[in-house]
């Protein structure tokens, strides 16, 4: 592509920026990924799981992008406007300094807003700089043709299902299916580009400099007001708050849904097949998010998710895999049929590109513990659950009592067949134990004798069949010797004392087998085949679990060093993907809710231990 700033040459394929070389903006409906070279490489309109408009991160040639950069040699730096999700990309040239301010307008009425707009403000802050832009949408993941009509400073892109309007404060010209412009700004001058979803009238709204300024001010005020509710005052406040802002960006305001990540098919290994669509609501991930946000004092998000649970995740589904599906669409839908987009080459030629997720129909028993634990914490820290919600919880606990001893696919969604995973047993114990706690604390009706007997049976089963005398450790699945980082949750869920000799022995075994310079692998796929080809990097949520487990075990100095090391693997903005490669690069979908919520929890507990 002509005119690309040199940052794109840093990866193995010069057409792609590394995954970590991106920042995130959003409006609680959808997000966009903005590269450090000023190019928007990913944007789905009008929602997280809608087809992409810009997907150059998945196919540099066919995916579509929105370029905006200096036309002369420049170095770039990227940062967030303090305490907001407004992204600034600065261009340093021989003749001056310019910046692009990227944001999606949000105001105090975020839930009711139904406008989908992306604003890019270009400013020259020193000297003078020539800029160019190319707006190249490719609708429906690059599969749907479109027309473009340009008149002066307005361009309209029309496809069969979606139309976008681009308004600018500089003249635009058509270039095949794209719109482009070249312009020069002197010190103090600015230009504005606004991309809007168009309704049936197909008339773009204007976005003059004054309107862009007003929306910038309103959006900054929204994010700062939201963050001001945080009760966190400890060490690593900047990283914790950036993680909180990121989790908020992954929230779909109309329903309270929280997506696992805003992208699809970013590879867990270059050239591998572990490419999945994460733009959905995993019961487990969202429930953990609720825990992290409650920790910081954000009860509104927890309440919104509880409403989503009540509305869409009812225990009356009666499917063979349980009363609950493991994941749902952001609107609560259950059909998430997985398919491959063969026309896209994948990030740095890492096909396949998948949309939908076949794991939705798996049996993963651990989700019941995650969900009921989050309801328990919400009931304790935010506000008491209703009688109808308690009926739902009771039905779920009853189901767990009936079904906890089935083999399942487990937390890691392996495609190598069901096993009796220890983590699934552990979280079934959590589901029942938290149900008992709620019933006792609030005097709620429950079959306590049955629940307690079942809880105790699971406890003994884990200690008898989940413990390997050979390894002197709790292991991945019953009657095996393979280790799994998921067992790091045993002390965190209060199943076992963090200083219990059996647990300390397990922690030592995990450190020996799965930890590499504070980074933690989920498991060894050679010892525990998961039905997929290729390797993967270390799993960042496990690395933060490891920190927290060491904190609880009293190994504070080791925990702090491991935590500080993990912080060095964040990208330049404090964002994390799902995994980290052996060379330290971010891998997998980006940014990942799992990683950021675990960072918050680890920071909270480590800070408290340090006093």
C-alpha cells in the first residue's frame, strides 16, 4: 500500500502491524482498533458482532481500512487522553508535530444513544505538516460490493445492508471504491473527519469543527465521570484504571452484555488454527468481569449484567448440555453457528478466519460456579437479589447437584473430547457453596441438606481423584498426572487454604512445569492433546492468577516481581491480548477481557498484602 508510515514494516509481513501496535476506541456498542501509524484496521458497525467495515488486521488487501497519516517521514507515539478512552496518535516530522484524536462519541445517556459515529480530528500543533487520508470500507467482511458518491466534502458509501457517510472539513475525491484527500495543516489548524452509519434517508450529518469539539468535550467528560466512581487508590492505579476503562469498552450498553474480546480470529499462534471469534458473551468471562468491576466499586455494570442474566440466561432452556449455554450473543441470542470466511487470508496469513463460535454448544460445567459466585458477590456488595432471581439461582444449584459428575469440555474449550476436569468439579463446588452462603446469610428457602451433602461429596472427590501422588499436585483431570494452570483458582475460590501443604506442593509443581519467567502456560498440549494443531503462547490470565496464588501463599516478594514482569508485557497503552509468545509479542484476540479483569484482581490483592 502506498504511503504507509514505516511502523507497518516491523512485522514479518510488512502489510501488517503487530497486534499490540493498536489502541482501542469505542462507544459501548462497538469498537475500532487504531494502529500506531494512524490506520483504523478493525471496525464493525453498528455493533461488536456485526460484519466488519474495516478488517485490514485480518486481510491487508481485502479487509478495508481508514488511513490517516502524515505524508512525510514521521515517527509516531500513541497515548490516551488522561482518564478516558479518547486515543491520541502523534506524528513527529522534520517540519512539525501533528496529532490525530480518535474517539467514538458517548454522552451521559449512553444506553439510549443509537447513533454510530467515529470522529477523527487532525491537528497541527507545531510547524506545518502535509497529511493524507484514504477511507476504504469493505462491507460484510470484504464480501459485499458497494458504491461511492463524492460531492465536495461528503462521501457516501452504499452497500446492500449498510450505508456509511463520511463528512470532512477538507475536499474529498473518489478513488475507485474509496475516498481520499490530501491536505496541509499549519500550526493551530485542524481538520475533521466523521464517519456515520446512515439510516434509510441516506443523508450524512455534518460534522463541523465546532460540533466535533463539543462531542470531544462531552466524550471526555463521560469517561472521566465514569472512572471517578472507582474506589481503587492503591499502587498500579494507572494500569488498574486502564484495565477498568477497557472492560467498560467491552460492554454492550443496550443489554448489559460484556464481550470476551472485540475481535475475531487474531491468531494464538502465527500459522496455527487456534483462531476464534470472541465477540460474544461467555458466561464465565462476563461473570469474572462483574467480580473485577465490583472490586473497584462499579456497581452499575454489575447490575446491567445481572439484568442480562435474568432476561436471557434463564435456567429453563432444558438443552442436553445443561440449562445454560456457555455463551450468548450480545442481544441474548443462542444461535452462534461457526463458519469460516475463506476469502480472507487471516492476520499475517494465519487462516482460518472464523465468525460464530461452535463452542457455544459445549458442556462446560465451570460456568455455573463463575455465574453463581458473581451473583453472590453482587448480592453482598451491590444490592440484594430479588425473589425471582433467587428462584433461578436455586434451580441452577439443583441442576449442578444432579449433573456435576459428568465429563465435559472444560474451561479451555478443548476439542479433543470430554474429560473429568478438576477445574469443572471445583467450580461446581463453588456454585453450591455460594448458593448455601446466600441462603444462610439471607434466610432464603433452599434444600440445604441436599446441597451440603453434594458440596461435601465434590470436595472429597477432588481430594481423592484430583490429587496425583506421583506429581504431589492437583492435576488437570481425574486419574491423570497432567498439570493445568486452572487449578490456580483452588485457593482463590477458598476451596483450599493457600498455605495447605498439598496446595504449596501443587504451586511448586506448576512453577516447575508451566511457568516461564513469570509467564504461565495453560497446559502442555503434547501431554494433554486438545484436538488442535500447533502450539500457543503463555496465557495471560493464568499469569495473573499465579501472582494472586503466590500472594495468598505468603510469597509476597515473588508475587510482586512476577506482577511487575507481567506489566512489562503490556502494549504501549497498557492493553493485553489473550496470550504472549515466546518472543514477548501479544497473540490472540485483542484486547482480552479475561486478562484485564485478572490484572485488576491481582493488583488489588497484591496491593492489600503489601499494606
